[in-house]
C-alpha cells in the first residue's frame, strides 16, 4: 500500500512535508541523517496494518526545506509538534533513528505530554565531543566547497554493516538515492545543527513512558554502548540488538525492526 499524497505545512521559516500510511492509532517515525521518510517505508508496511504511520521528512531532508541557519534540535522539535497538530494527533508513540532520536530528546523536553511511548534507534544521548563537533563543522565546509557526493559515499561504510554493503547493493543504492535529495546547503545546515545539539543524558531519568532502545550489532556510530547508557538511565526501558545491521538497522533489517516496533506499539495500545 503506497503512502497517501504528501502534505506540506509551514513550520517557522520552513515548509515541512509529511506522508501517512495505514489507519488506526497514530505513530510518528523519524528517519536518520541524511535520508528521508522513505527510510521507514519497509518497516511501515509491517505497522500500517493496524496503525496510522506518520512519516515526516525532517527539516533539510527529502522534500522539506531547511529554512535559515543551522537545523537545530529546537527547530526539529517544533516541526514535529506542527506535523502532529496538522495530522490531528494529540499524543502518540514517537520513534526516531540517529538525528530522529536527537530530535526526540528535545521534543521530550518541550512536549513530553504528547509522548505515549518512545523508540530510540541507533542514537545516543551525549552531545558531541569537541573532536566530533569539529568534524561536523569541517564536513559542513567541505560539502559547500566540493559538493555532496564525496560526503555521501563516505557515509556508506559508516552507516551500513559490511554484510549489507556486500550482499545488498540495492539497499546501498536506495540510501544514496535518499541522500542525493539533499543540497550542499542542506547537509551543511543539518551538520551545524547536530554539532550544537545539547547533551541529553540529564533528561534520560525523566523519561517515564514505555521506551524501546534498538541498535545494530555492527553500528559503529552509536552502537550497543550508547544504547546501554540509555538503558541504564531510562527506568523500565527495553534494549534490543538487531543482528547483521549497522547504523541504519531498520533499513537493513526491516522485518526484525518492524517486529520489535510492532511489539512496542501493541503494548501501548
């Protein structure tokens, strides 16, 4: 079943696009950088038989504009609230991968009453180290000078497990297709926003809704260690590791990710 026609809404200084799939209780899925809502379509097939799946393109990704300046977590949290308002969603489970998880920490700070459950996938709570921050800012400068393709190609071994890269070239090409929708300016603004994101370790202990933590066994960007840190601080959280998967675990192993997320949603509803 294909997504419904896209909806475009105004959020601050940017036009944000989102799509929906299925019918029933709502769930909002937030994709990683530098992908788009398409990242979630294989998983959404597993969820949409019972749930209304809401799939935004995050600011600066896919068909959504970046607006002016860095794509901050505050802006992303505000965009999520606007999408939920437009979709007539008061409270729902929210699930995010990587930058989608960073945005959810900020959303929890500002709108926790709207969060029925959390899925934090392939993400981490700490802010960037000085070295990581410098790396992001350098990457932002590089894409403006050299274009995005070298950057996107460098992302592939960082976001995919070796087995995916070797055995599933279709998944690699699909990811590159999503990435290539971003302009150099989009990539730079999102990198700058991630570089300045606040530390979220302090809020983990305040999370009191059902929470599922998911990572891939070959995720070299966040991985099991970061998931365990969140698991230790979020009371009652569940931690699951998806085998043969890297940082893009729901894209690499959608059946396993879909099963885990469906279990979380079925417990909530």
